[in-house]
């Protein structure tokens, strides 16, 4: 094994012009021992030595990525078949070279790079080949989508890519993102794909990939897929008799409904509850109402008439006003709004007051803790979650672990620390006992279970903690990041000192725009506002 990798590494070094001496020094290995192996005086280095050299080589190549993107494809690095833990230490550098994948798969405006049929075709070929093993069996990819018109363009392009390398495909049709993740694992597929741009408008679309375990792919695997996409894409295509076959799975939605219902306590029913459900004209437009109805609720539906272009339009979790108004109009007990791919939710109480993800996590966390079912000693949230949630958890003897913004970072921390609950203020709620990604419907069912058990109105249940006054403002900039300037650093330090003990300051750059996001929270709203304005003044100055 090490001899083969050693030979590949030598070939790659020759292709790039990077010297073995530079690689050895970067890996912290004496070059003299490698020179003897190169001259044939000794055998190939040990496997762990080659792994260190491989990681160092990729790191050095990355520094020249503008001109050497094809080198990784030539090298054929495959983290699925040849894992290398040391590669993780170079991910922050490697990620700056990304061409297709963003923070949550590939996403963009349809028929504009990277969301084109050609890119989808290359994703199918590259990812399909990477996840195919040498086993003498049929390999399988499963594909779900939301209701966007462009899904009819992206789906067949992916199918063409997968089948061209010999991978079979099963098509689910409209299905929530968490449903695709679940079905990937339950059907023992090699790869799962969700075609969706989540809460974005219809003219955007995206491609999310899941491994055979149902979890989103790591940065390392996504980068390796990119390299294959830009390399010789025809390398390894199937012979005509070995092309993949395609079938539709007609009962995918019903399978997901049964999985979702199974997460609701068997001794409870929703009978007597009046529920407004807004499906955002998206992926859950059939499964969410069906699930709630079969559990006994009286349901009133919004956003269940998709036409390919009305997904997330004046409806769903990002625009829940219509849901809130309908709850008041019909005197419903609760309103539930999902987004386009149903991996996040927003709730409103019987008075039409919106309940955000922090309060939803608090409801579920306290319920689980009371039953002795909360794992990890607390929950995981992002840096944007309200300080009030942290104080609530502390008052119950529980912890709140914070991560960077993004559900993938929440998931990483949950798996690392053994937590079974985490999420974001925006409504992504991850319950690892039930799903491998955020699931708006399943999270809603857990809140409904607490609502039924408690016998209290949602307006009381939703106020688990008193939110600390929180203010977020964005400031646009041009040129170099103002966060490097001394006056800005001083303004941030002054703000932190002002709120020390009563609040906190968070200043971070946007990951997609030339914006600096300034957030502060504390017990005194006027003080919070003054701190934010002071920092923004320094950034703008």
C-alpha cells in the first residue's frame, strides 16, 4: 500500500516541479532518508511517513492552486478510499481554493456558474466514481429535490453523470433534505443528493451531497470531488454494458412520513389541536400535512400549491407573517412554517407571536433533560444564539457549546462532544437521535409533544427564557478588511470591556459579501446600541 502511494507521490512531484526536499521540510522529515529511498538504496518509506509527505505535498500544491488545480486531479487523491487524518490540518488553506462548493454544497443562480447542467453532470461523474468501491456489486446513488422548475434540468444532468460511470440511481421526487439523508442510509446507498437552494428564491438552486452514513460530506471530500471535476472527467467511465440503471421510488414520501411519525411519543396524539402548517410551496408540501393529519391534528395548510416558481414566495420560515395571520384568523393553537427543503422551521403561538430557533431548542432541551434523555450535558448552538439561552441552560446545570455560524459546524461539535441536540437561532434544529441533519418537521413534532404533555398554551411554553436585548447591524466595505485596522480593534476591545459581565460582542466578516456583521447583546438595550454604533463608526471611518 505504502509503496503504491510512494510511487504516486513521486509522479505527482515530477508533474508539479515541487522538490522532495521542500516536501520533506514541510512535513518535518529528514530529506536524507528520502533521498536513499529515491535512489533505491532503501525500501519505500513507512506508511505513516508517506501520509505525512502526502499531506505536506497537497498543502504546498495548494499554495500554487491558481496554476496547479489540475495537479490534484492527476494525483488522484481520494479521501474515501485512502483516508489521511493529517489532511484536516490543511483544510483552512485548501478551502480558500474552492471553485464549486460553498459552505452548504453547490449553490447559485440557475444557468449561471456554478449552477449549470454541465457542472451537475460533472458532479455526478466525479462524486459517483469517488464513492464507487472495488466490490463486485451494483453501486447506488439516490436523488431527491424540492419543487423548483430548475430541478427538471439539474436532476437528469446528475443522473447522466452517475450512470455514465456505472452507478445506479433511484429518484425520490420532492422530498425534504433530511428525508434524503435518511433514505441514503436506510437504502444502503453509496451517495445521496438533494437538489435544493433551501430558503432561496426559485431562480436559485443547489446540490447537497450525503455520504452512505447520511451525513453531509467533509471539506476534504468536497475538495477531492472538485479536483476530479476539473481533471480528466472521462477517466474511468463505464463500458456500455456496465452503465447504471435508473428507477423511481414511488413510496419515498410515505417512508419519510412513517419515519417522522415514529419520533412522536406513542402514548400521545394531536387530537383536538388546530395547527396551521406552511410548507413554503417546497419539498414538504405533501409529507408535512400528511404527518400531522395522521397523528390526529386538525390542519390548515399554506404553501402547498407549488408551481415551480413560488417556492419561499411570501411564505415559509423566512416570511412567516402569512402563517401568523392565519393562526389568529382561525384561532389555531400553533403555527408551523418550514423552508423550501424543510430542514428548518419557525413557530408562532396562538397569538401569532413568532418563536425563534433559540426558544424551540430550549423547549426541546428542557424536555429531554427532564426525562434524562439529553446527551452531552447540554446543547450546541452558534455564536448568534441569545445569551438568555445560555443563562437558562446554566440555571439548569447544563451547558451551551457555541460554534461558528452554519449547521455543519453545529453538527461537527455535536458528534465530537456526544450531544444529541443542537441548532441555530434561524430554525435549524438537529436531533441526532432521529436525523443526521436539521429536520424542521421532526423538530416541530417534538415541540408539539411537549405542548400536548404540558397542557399549556403555546404562548406560555414559548417563553422558556427572557431574551437579552440583541442588536445586529451590517456595514459594507471596499478594499482590505477594516478588521485589521488598529482603531477598529480598539473599538471592539472597548465594547467588550463595556459589556463585560453583562453581555458580549461579536464582530465577524460575512462569508459571501464584503460585509462586516456587528452584533452585541446585554441587559441594557441602550448600552448595547451604543456599543454597536461605536464599532460601526470605527469600521466606517
